[in-house]
C-alpha cells in the first residue's frame, strides 16, 4: 500500500480520474453512508458531492487527507485533524477512515490506521481520538481490535448523531 497526501489542483479542484475513483470508493460504502446521513441518497453518491465533502474537510487548516493506493488504484482514504476544535483536547483526531468495500476484511483498513498513527507518533503526539456512530457496531469492533478504547459518548458536532469517542495511546 502506498499512502500519500491528497493533492488538489488550481482552485481546489480534484483531477477528474481521481474524483471518479474517490466517488466509487465512497459509493461502495453504502451502509456507512446510510447510517451517517452524510449524503442525501446513499444509492446515488455523485462526484460533485464527494468533491464538496472533501473541500469542506480541507477548508480547515489542520486537516490532512491521505489517499491509500494498491496496484495503482485508490483503495482507501483517511481524513485527520491535527487539533480538535476544543482547545482543551490535546489529541489529534481521525475524522474518517474508509476502505473500498471490495477490499474490506483484507487488512487495508488496519494498515491505513497504523500509517496514520505512525505519522502522528512521529510528530510527537501521545494519543489519537475518533468518534464512531454509536449505531455502527462493526466500526466500534474494528477500532477496538486496533487498541482503541471508549473514553466518552456524546453527540457529534455537525449533526448531533450519537457517537462513541474512542482513544488510543501512541
């Protein structure tokens, strides 16, 4: 797996072929999008919606979007924030880690998570947090298997969805 930061073009535009691959990646995770409500119709995720979602993420100065590739194809994406909006929270956050559905359960998610953790560790960070939708037991089990522990339960900042906050010491 090769992981690299997302490079946007002039005016924040994504190259067409990359946007097509990212749209396929997002669309392949229908069940997640049905739970999250991030897209109006999880059966019809469009390139302009994915581009807008990524542009919104990248509008925050401490956000990094990483693309994971295997055999030349985008297989995963990670969105991280170096700082939480709460100034008393010292930990960076993983806002999204998604692997193409055809590649679930082969270790790419674990590998991408480990790469994200390593990047934070190299920057001297001592822990990392994330929020999982409380009604997504598969995601909670995935993160718990990677050593993340529940530290809180609260509504998310964007939509008020019930979330389990998990943390891992680095």
